[in-house]
C-alpha cells in the first residue's frame, strides 16, 4: 500500500496535529472475519487472496482500517513457492535458449523445457513463481489473533508518519535504558538530557498493556531529541526504519510521550504526531546483552589482546550541560586506576554532530574519550574535527589502533 495514501486514509488532522485512527477492541470482530477469510484462501495466489481481503466482509468494517489490516496480514504470512523447476533456473534456461539459438519465445520455451525435463506449461508457470504476487498464500504464524493484528496495524500506521519526520522528541520515565540503547544501537543522531520527574499521580503503560502507578521515589527520566530522516541528505530509508524502531522500545518505559514533526507530502506544512503511553501498540522484544555483533566482537577482541585492561559494558551515564552521555564502554587498567578511557561507537554522523558531542565531553571534563565512527554511515562529506581522538572503522573496530591510543 502506498505510504502516502495510507496516511490519508487512516488519519485526520486537527489544526496542525495529526490524529491516528487506531484499531481497538471494537475492531476485533471484523479482524477475526478478516483472518478467517485469509485462512480460506491458503493455497491460492497471494494476489488473489489480497483482492478478497479488501472486499466487503461478513462483518461491517471501516474501509480504511480494513485495507490497512489486510496489508499487514499479507506481510505477516510468508508466501510459498510451488514450481516444477526452480524459477531462477527456469528463467536462465529460457533466456539462454533465446539468446543462443536466436529463436522466438515459443521455440525458446520448448528448448528450455526439453533441457530441464519438463513440459512447456509447467515451465511457463515456474518462470515467475517466486514473485510475491504469484507465490501461494501459506499458513499464518502462530499467535496471530485480532489483538495482535490490531497492534501490528497500529504500529504500521505510526511508522508511516515516523518515516516522514523532520525531528522527534521522546520524553520517558522509568526503564529508560532500553530506549537509549535502541537509539544508540541503530546509530541515530540524537541528544539525550535529563527530563523532569513527572507528578506522583502520573500513570504509565507497561509492555503488558496494564497501567501501573509510578513509584514515589525519584524516577530518572530522559529526553531524546532525534533528527528525522527528512533532515538528512542520504540513508533516508535506512534511517527511517531505525527511527521507527524506537516506538516499540519506548513502550517498555513506565511512561513516555513522543512528539514528531512530520511532512505529509513534500512541501506541505509540517504536522505534529503525538504518541503516548497507553496507545494500543505492541512493545518490542527484550534487548540482547550487546547492541550489535560489532560491540560483541570488539569486547571479545579487546579482552583477548589486552589482558591488563577491562572493557566495562555500559558504564554509568555522564551529565554535561543538562545532557546525558551514555558511553558504550569504559576501558579501565587493572593495576592503574587513573588510566581510564571511555569509548563510544557512533553510527550516523555529521561533522557538526561530532563537534557538538566533543564539546559536551569536554564540558563534562572527560578528555580520555575515543570515538569510533562508521565510515559507511556518514551523512555528509565534510571534514572531521581536527582535535579529536577518532577512529574510523569498516565492519570491525581495530583493537590495535585502540590500544595505541591507550598508551601513556
């Protein structure tokens, strides 16, 4: 479904704020009918099944929501390729016969069918059997219910707007570490600072969907200011997906509010999207011990190459000018406590972003800092700051280069 059309069909605006038409429990009856209709079409072509899913159901359903849920249902189920011969082999045989023998299509099909040991009809059916529309509809994954389908559809609706964001601000309290890790995991360009403590009567949502009252003791809150994909020059699709991944992670917080400034279409007036705790969305899975294979590999390589050093994963945050700095590692010498370095791995970056980060590090009186930046994820081609301890990397961080910086 076209993202722009999806946004128009499933939302409306009030002033400069976009209001999302979430799927709720009231939609569960027709969502069950939609799932049943899909299961009736198992074994048919996916294109035929989708055509039936957008037709009127036995239970009345809002047309815009039905199209959204049908599109999500198609993505939840994997297509099953059924062909007499593998489609790639079939195409290669036909194209080779047509090129080498210089014969028309019917003759090329006969030559290819003979070569592959099948008949022409089966060969023609196999040519494009691996296309999404030609694949056969297979069974849905376990656990697909009206409730889950509604949550997935709501998340798709949110993501459509998040990919059109120029800037995003997330304010969260309680269990915020996973949210910060998610932003860092995907290398989002963001500034993090402390958020004021919410009122004691504030209530928030947990991943289970229940509302829990925040404890009376102080709750650490964070505020993330994130650049949206439309504010970058490149990597907009990849960056947009990374930005969307913050939403399921924010649902782990006890309370949060997300405000995104978006453009419905190029050149249109900006609109504001607001998502809060309690919205009917699905929380993300629990994060692993390491954010990425890159970090896990670095920790393993460093501990092996530097037995006199410890690589402490996720040390405590440092505060600087009202912002919070979350280093990836603290490198501490075992016999000399004064020799301590912080190491950060930077994903998407611009020279201006790096200069701002370095300035905050100095304001926090943190001089022993190494920034490892991904060469492939630069958003501009401008020069890097000159007075920084920066290591470029491609797929793997050079431990020997890190150790060279650690020497007195």
